[in-house]
C-alpha cells in the first residue's frame, strides 16, 4: 500500500461561515424564557444550533440547552427532548447519520477561511459541483464537477444489466486555500437530494501508511426477541472502524503527529490512509486515538478510529 495516513480537521460551521443554503429549516422560533410551552411545542437554540420539543405542560423558563432540563433529576421531570439539528444544519453537526435534504438541488455557500480540503459523506445525489472563489463574490479559482457514480463494470453484462452504484462520499484535497475565499458545493438529483456530512478544513499528514490497514464495517442493528421467542431484526445505522499504522521520516515528525492526534482526542474528524479513489474503504468519520513508538531514528504510529454514525 502507498499513501499518507492523514486527517482532515474540520472547520466549525458557524452562521458567519454559512453564507447561504438552498435547504430549508423547520423554522422554529428561538427559545424564549418568558414563554410558557406546552407538550409538543418546539423551539430552537442558536447557541447549540439544535431543535427541542417540550415534553411537559407549563414549561416556563427551563432552558433546553441545560442538560439538567433534559434528564430526570430527583423529582424534577424531563422538560425537553433534543430532536437534533434543523434540516439545513444537519450536514454540519459532525454526524453522518443526520441528513440535510432538499428537493432537486442542495447548494451551500461557505466562507471558511483558508481551507485546502473538502469531504462530503452520506450523499444521495446524481452529481456534485464544487467551486472556489478568491473572495466572496470574486473570481473563480477552482472548479470541480463529476457524477456521483461508483460503478466499475468488469464486462458488458455488468455494464448493461448491473444496477447503478452510487458514490456516497467524495474527498478533494486540492482546493486553493484563500483566506477570504468562498466555497460553493452543489449536489443535484432528479428528486430528493441528501447529505449527511460536509467538512472543509486542513489535511494534516501523520506519516507514510503501512500495508496493515484494516477496515471494520459495523452495524447498530440488533435482534429483538420477545418473551415467546419471536425474533425481529431492528434496523440500525452503520459506521466503519479503522485500524491502521504509519511510519514517519524522523522522530520529530512523530512528535508532531502525536501532537495532532492529541489535539483531536474526543473530537470527530475525517481519517484516511490515502486520497486515492481505490482506497475509499479505508476512510472513516470518527474519533481517533493512537500509540506512538519511537526508535533511534523514526516513529511508528498505530491508529484506531471509532467510526461515528
């Protein structure tokens, strides 16, 4: 195997970064401490960028962002249920399983600062287009267009009769990093378009990938058995765990890689062994941890990535 063990450190998408989107949110009003909410009322918190549903009547001045108001504490009831991000922000919540959906076209315009890489995952679309402008509304300095097609037929039978195989993710590592640049991502389809994650940021190289990388697809489906022995398979989301290793040129490179991994502990990021299209199986959005073994000249890195839904 050849390639570089790398991680894309995502930029947090704040309202200042998200310039526009064609996705529509639910439109819930911001939580108001002076309003009395009843069962089933919804509100939105700009601080967490999430929606909440009231679980109790006479719900007054109970901040839904306070965890104690979303759990049973002593005799106090559960006031709020976190129902997730609004539709137009779901693709930025660092979870692939929460989808942003739009009809026919999903276009987002970002002002992320200097960002050299982009990753989309959980995509259901026919085509993607990415452009970068040197300033907001300025000149186009980068353009990429391609179908979201992953089929690679081996013969004419497969070409004519095998079903279309969609590509659900895409990694671009050649974006020009302009400080005041503008990045536009457009996903198109004949019907509903969806995207589970969009990350822009800086790719940091840890070391040269060794040949022992492993991917472990996991499922959160489970078997439910009732008291009479009847069983049912309950659908669940899936993710991919990675086990991989790399070697650095020098011990100093190892120390830098260790500092990068340490800074990302407990933080979702996009990890990959190579940006080559034939290495897509060795990519994962998740939480990384590692061990660093130093000898007299270099460092060997052993990484584990726990895939997130």
